[in-house]
C-alpha cells in the first residue's frame, strides 16, 4: 500500500530558491473576494476566518510566503498583482516590487507587494514606483477601511521600496528559522 504525505502549506512549501527578490506566494484569498480565508496553523487546512464586514472586495490576490514569520506572529503576508483572480491554495511565483507598512490594531503587519512572475500583463512591473498612483490609493483605502465596521483600526504607515521589502522578507525567514528550527 502506497502512503501519501500531505505537507502543511506554511511549513511544507518553500519560500523559493531566489528569495527575497522572487518568492513563492501561497494564495489564501482571490482578488475580488469578500471572504477572508486563512491557513489554519494547526491543520494546514484553509478555513473561513470571516466574511469581510464591509462591502469591500480584496483589490489583489492575498496570501503569505511559506516558511516566514512576520512580526505579528503569522506568516509574512503578500499581495500578488495579477491580471486574473488566483485560486486559494495555489502556489504562485511572485516577483517582489515593494512593501506596504501597515499597523493593524497596534501591531506591525507588513504586506509585501509583488507581481505574478508568469503573467505577462504585470511581470514588466519591477518597482512599486511603476504602479499607478490611483492603485496605491486603492490599496491604502482598502486596508485602512475594511475593518472599520469591526471597530478595529488599521493605519498604512508607508509604501516602501523593493530593497526594504527584501530586508523584511529576509528578516521573516530568519525569524521563522529561529522559532521553528528542528
């Protein structure tokens, strides 16, 4: 009888051999969704965290970088720009272009900004400075407003360069390795 082992998405998948410039992103929430899914830290299953209380829809595909640990105690978040909505639990090669520095209920909660490497509609974007100013305003507005009806405060501190994002990713890989060293 053949045995099959299912790997935990956070711990079993890799952040990618070209990190921090190019990483693997594991998508939890498709662009256009109001449904907030998260990987369950214990089982690795995709679970419904909540339906977003506001009428807002996620403006980008949202997920995390495997084998990373953010300052909020969760895997490091990543926003992946793509011309298509990406299915939850899909592993996507993503080219890092910047970071959105966010404070969520008083905690630092960085959001790496990347483009889907294999999407010719966006993979020419190499820097956060190449994004349209209105798109940056949409991201800022979405993340500052989507928890208002939950009586939670979110502030966007800054949009940062890809070099700063590389440091955030490298730090989160080190933090993960320190916490989960086997």
